[in-house]
């Protein structure tokens, strides 16, 4: 099934749900359960809170389904709801300060070029090793929220620049800036650990 057919099927399911066939809702959200939970876990840091955020995101999407206009993909809209719920809970806990770091030298001005041009250039076969997957996950977790969310949406969920901007309600220029900085910070953090884990591996293609 291509993307156009998938979008059309989702539109039909949404119409059926709004007409009262609520049993269709589970079928609608099932393909996105893992993405929603993974996004929630990346912010909440523990499984219980992540499950609560994911559950609330699905309930919120159901309650507000009539407001979905199809201007973005349903999956993008659902991830946006998940992010907002995670942010809300973190603000309530006093954990996160959501501030813009898109202008000015900020904390990355002193950074030197990283060993990897793109963190995804790590050889795929090494990422299959559990310990290196854990190193990568921990590195992403250490990023501040505004960098972590844009990196997850672009490089993990593989949303486009435009979809990421729509989800985060920021400009495409801000997406590019944050993604560039996120990759630099992740590379700088991970390079020594990954070199230690794969000492005989060449790091440049």
C-alpha cells in the first residue's frame, strides 16, 4: 500500500469513527503505538510515566479527532499531541525550561567538528550490538529537550523538515539549526565511547 492509499484509508477510518464506529480507533492508532511510546519514553525517562503519557496522548487524540483536518498526516498530528503531553507533565514537574536556542552563539559555539559527519554513519552492523544501541540511546537522552525532539522526529521517526516544523510549531529554519546542533552534540558525546567499543573500526567512509 502506498502513502496516498494509506492516507485515504485513514481518512475513511476517521470518518467512520466520527460517525460512531469507535471500534475503528484501535485500528487507526495501532501502527503508531510504538512511535508514540518511544517518543514519550525519550522525555519521561521511565516506563511508567511514558506509558501514562502515551495513554493520555491516545485519549486526547480520540477526544479531539473532530479537530483533525488532514492538513498534516495523522501520525504527525498524533506525535505532536504526544510531545505536548510530555512537555506539559515535565513543566508541571518543574523539569524542563522550554526556551529558544536558535539564535546567538549559545552553548555550541565552542564545538569543534565532530569525528562523524552524521551520527547515522556509524556502521549499521555495530549498532546491532546491544551495548552500542544503549550508548546511542543514552546519548540521545542526554540532549536537552528542544534538540532531542527534533533529532527524534527527523532521524528516528524520519519525518520531513516540513513535517517536523509543523509538529513542533517552529520554522523550517529552526528545525535545520536545531538538528545540526543536535547532531554535533551527539557526535561529540558519542565519538569517544563508540571508538572504545569498536577500536578497530575505521570512522570515515
